[in-house]
C-alpha cells in the first residue's frame, strides 16, 4: 500500500497554496467587486475590489460613499451617461447590465461590466440595488459603451447564482473563517467571468 501524502490540499483550488495567497491574488486581479446601493439614503457601499475600481481607493471599502465619491474613478466621458443609466434603471427595477470605463491612478483606462438588480418597495419606489462589477478589459472588443437591460425576462441560472453569491458575501463578517471568505471570493470571480462571457454572446 502506498503512503498517504501529508501535503495539505486546498479544497478551493486543489493546490497547497495558502489561502491568504489566493486571497491576495484575487484582490490583485481586480476581476470582481461587489456594490450595495441604498437608493433611499443616497449612499453606496463597496467591497475592496469595487472601491479600487470605481472610487479609485480600496481604503474606501465598507464605508458609505456619496455619488461623486462613489464614481470618482469613472472615465469623465462616461460620468453623465452612467448616471443617467443608473437613474433610469432604478425607476424601472429589475436587472441591468452596463459597460463603461474607469481610469486607474496611473492613467490606465480599464473597461468594467456592471451587473446589478434594482429592488422596489410595494409602491414601486426604488429602494436598493446590489450587484457585481468585473474588469473586462482583456475581453473587450471595440470602444463603445453599452447597456443591456431586459427587465421583463426572468433571471437565468447565472443571474440567480450571482444574487445569492452577493448576499452570501455581504453576510460574512470578520469572524468568518478565511477559507470561507476566500471561497465566496472565488465564487463571485467565477460568476462574474461567466456573466461577462454570456453578455458578449447575446
């Protein structure tokens, strides 16, 4: 009989890399971020990835941001367009997907895909929106912004999974084991990439 290996196996990726190295790789990739917009109070809360990409500062994560701070890194040419899109989407409710540019501190222009769901109260007033963003610069084709919003269509499996993954990430706190938080990050990253790929093929 062969001897059993004593090398630890990471249940997330099958390798023995420490979880904090995986987390660092995810954070450095800027692939995924999560946002939570309280429409009634006019504040947005980002995780570190979204704060880095949209506000230009990961230190702003988990703090309530006003509108101008929340989109501080959005390309100036996309500011008015994005604000108009967000206002329209909040009035109609449902799912909205948008693509736009951000400018990194070093001046590099990146393309983001934002996918979120707008929630309304019983009277049809917009109250909250939650979603994910991913950096799609490497996948981007052409130079045009776009919006996809088929609000009458039922959510597909990826959209439902993204809603649940966002809720999961928001539920976890500092006392949650590191491997669970890393698994939630991996799940969001994978869903974000899958949503981006499916958006390009619609």
